[in-house]
């Protein structure tokens, strides 16, 4: 009824008001962040070499121990099978490949990479990201295999009883402007995140985690990885494949993700230095946002709604943000000196745009050790004014929680500068 009588701007104000109402109106500003340039034992960090020797490993280990859980060190043998290749898709502008990456000899565990590469006669830089809807959802291209996995989406024509149908093709193409990416000379590699672990609280054993269980183990230990850790591991395995593909410039791979998959991209980029550029789109709590602000989503809220995303140790910090040994500016700092881009959306208060900006700004302290430039200052820019002409970029898109053409255009422009 209400939507019938309010229209246009009035409707968007109503929507913005509704989402603000879900968040705490006033962020905590009295917090003290863990200092980036001081080890836990009190050693001051003055150089990039000291950062890499003392502080970076300590922060990385803490994100493993307290937040995402530790990623197993065990290397497993992979094999790659090209399932299909079409050298002339998108009106001849691109080659489409689908590559199955097997994680076990018995071929029980695998993920499917969908790859679009520009037909440019030289290795292409590539954006790599996990997707929510299955590879077939990112583009209407009927050559894409429809995922047979389980989906969180349960009802409707596109996903019926949690399985994808023909109607799911291209349903998320607004988040993946493939033509634009190809036109700009970049490739795109994407994988359905459910290939690695279903995004559901009781499905850890339906993913790849059991491949790493030891001696009768039935679930990850409290300091071992949660689903975000598993998804991030999958991005590194995709990188293993990309390094073998002569059409890919593996020194120029940007890892990207939206929302929970933005948290995942940051964690993948923090751990795996092969990612040359890291992009967080609306990653929010447990991603780019400063958790000590307690604005929008909080640790308690995220652990209640998604108990499987982080490690069990993280639950000890429910309502105790200030005691967490890390905060998320440190996650971004782990990416230094590689370029990083953080983006927010104006109506996405749940993800705390200001907290996302501040993280990226604080991380600049570490970039400075390398002689690199971060963001200009502590005040976030207005909507549609991208900032950062050094190694850290940020923008606030007008609108809601999504990854849109505007976001991609900023990432492409930034990539043109930092990857080429
Ligand atoms: C929920 C969740 C967020 C997450 C988002 C998403 O809103 O609370 O933390 O980022 O889903 O993944 O879309």
C-alpha cells in the first residue's frame, strides 16, 4: 500500500530511512585502535623491513587465530581439465573457457572457473572473484554450464528448491559487466563460491574442509578456518590455475568480491601475495569496516546470523569488539605495498561506509613505510567522488548494497594506473 502512494525520491528516502533504522544511529568514536606500527610486545616499527619481519606476520597470524581461522598449510595436488573453450564469444571480442580444478585424485572435490579473456594477442590482466548465483548467473551467454550445486536462494523460477534452473542465466549480470571489462582489455575469472563450501551453517562437511581433516576430525577446530577462509583458499587455487594459463598475465591478477565475498577477497589478498591488486566492494563488518565503531552490523550480529563464516574463536568477541586483538584497518594493511581499493554505497549503512573508509585511510600508515601514498585524510568523500591517486582507492557510490557498473568503472580506471 505504502509504495503505491510514495514514489521516486520519496521512496528512496523511505528506503534509506528504513535501512538506517536497522543500524545504531551513532557510531562509537571513543575507540582505540590496535596500533599498526607497534608489535604486541611493544616494539616500534619504523621501516618496511621491520613491518615485514615483525608486525605483518603477527597480524596475519592473529586474523587466522581470532577471526577467519587458520588456513591449512598442507598443499594438495591439483589437476586442471578444460571443459570447454570457445575462441569467439561476445561478438568475437573474447574467448570463453571453463576449467574444472580438481582438488582430489578421485575427482570428488572440484570447482569450475569461468574465464572470459579479451582476444588481444597478449597475456591479459585478469579480475578474479567468486560469485553468488553460479557462473551461469553472471552473463546470459548460453554456453555457460549451469551449476548443479546447492544455493542459498530457494524459491522462484531461477532457483527452485535451492537448485539453479535455466531461468537463472544472466540474473546477476548487473554485477558483472563482462563486455565492459573485455573492452577495457581485462579478463574475468569467476567461480561459484558454493563449489568450495555451501553458504549454510550446517554444511561445513559438504565443502572441501574435510580434505584437510586429521585423525578422525569431524569439523574445523576453534582456531581453524570458517567458510570465508575456505572461500579465500579457493581463490588462491584459482590463482594456481591462472599461473598456468599462457593467455593470462598472472602478475596482474586483481582479486575482487562483493559483500561476504568482499570480506573473502580481502582475506585472500592478505594471505596470498600473488594477488597484485585487491578490491573490496561493500564488504562491511568482518571485511573493510572498523569493528570498534559498532555501527551497523556488529560481531554479535554477524556471528548470530552467519555462525559458519568465521572461526569459533571469533565468537568470544561478541559484544567485546574492543578486546579483539586486531581491527580491520590491519587487514587492509596486510595487503601493502600492493594496491587496494575499498568501495561503499550510500544506502548501505549496514556495512558502515565511514568505517570502511577509515580502515583504508588508517592502512595508509603502512603504505607510507614503503614510500607509497594512501588516502588524503580522515574525512570520507561525498558520493560519486572517488579518491586516492596513490596505492589506496576509495569511493562511495550512490545507492544500495551491490556491485554495479559505476563500481567497476572506478576499479578499471584504478587498475589502468596501478597494474599497467
Ligand atoms: C548480510 C551480512 C553482511 C554481508 C551481506 C552480504 O547483510 O550481514 O555481513 O556482507 O549479507 O554478503 O550480502
